[in-house]
């Protein structure tokens, strides 16, 4: 398996031939098409919530201790 071997990659490089063991580099440019962007459809449905009633805190009156 050296430079004189026709079936090996090294032999094909030395011989200057291309074959099954030594593939050529492709010269075609690969064109990648960008994926189309999905359009986001804005939904116009709004859910109306009932107004929240705030509960007021009850005021506690501290009883003053009576002086005797």
C-alpha cells in the first residue's frame, strides 16, 4: 500500500488519477434557500374582565383606657 498501488488513495494521488477511492471535490455551489417567514396574525379579540372591587380595610378604634 504505497505510492505505486493503483487501488489506494496514496497511489491515485501519485498517479494523478481520480477513481473510486479518491473522490473529486464538487465545483457546484450549493444554494440554500431561506425558509419563508411565517406571518404572525394579531388576534383582535380582547377578553373584558369585570372591574375588581377593592375592599377597604376596616378601621379599628383603639379604646383609650379611662383614668381613675
